[in-house]
C-alpha cells in the first residue's frame, strides 16, 4: 500500500536511541491532511487522491479553488498535492490522513523546495577551483575558459556557469522514520531534508525499498 502525507518542516534536533547514540533528526508537523478529491480510472483514467494541508483564510484563495473546496465540503487549505494510489476506493472525500500512517523504521522519500541562494558564481554554485591569489595573476574567482573562440565560435549548452542557485524542487531518497508522535501530529525523520524551516514538504514511502 502506498503511503503519503503533507507536512511543514519545523527544524532540526537530535534524539538518543536505546544505546545512547545521538541521532540527528528533522522535525516535521505532518497532517492532519484531508482528501479534497478522488480520481478513478473510469472517470479520470488513473487512480489518485488529491490531498490538502494547512488551513488558510478565505481572502487568500481564488474563486475557482474556493468552489473546488466547497464542492468537496472541506475547509480551505494552503497546500494541495496529488498522490497516485492503487486503492483509491479506500478513500473518501473529506477523510483525514494522519501521521500514524507511518511507523518507526519506515523508509521514506521527502520532497521540498530547496533554499534559494540568489545569483552565485561558479565557485559556490559548482564547486569550481579558484585561480592563484597572488597580486599579479588578475584571475581569482572568474569563470575561466568557456570553450574555443574560433571553432565553434559559441558556448555549448549546459556549461557550468554562474546563475541562480537553489529554489528548486528536490527529493531526498531513502530516509528513515526515527519516531512518530501521533498526539502532536509530528514525525521525526533521520537526517536533513530540503527547504528552510516552515516550508511545506511531501513525505511518501520510498521507491527504492
């Protein structure tokens, strides 16, 4: 059975296992999520559920989305994602999905938007080497050679150049659930996940298991 939930990254901390070993964990407020729409093979061509998380004021939602939530009879939500499932019949519109769908030891993939770092040079963005730092070199953190000038007289695509760094969809695979705290809607995942604190993330059982 495929398992998935939406959540909000709260930050990182550490816990101790039975042997006293320190485990670095990311704290995620996961759910409760609500099923906004159910898609089936007969009607849509595939099985999936659309899930919403985190209440939002009506003022911040446009009219089409307001109608979408009203049709489902669920509160307005800020974060909406769709998950493909094999057993869409087990879900009903308005049904809540809570953090206890996962248990300690589960392997998960976590998706989020990485921290944006603005426009960066090749040294920070691509881990390039700098030039000599002596006074006469006049070449310290420049890009360096980008290709021949006479032939082909152009720069090839996908060269590692300066540019916008971060702010991309990133998925970290095969992380382990360290602890689940259902009464607080909190899940602790071993290791780091993409995005700043208070950013939204998506947790699914791993594709690599």
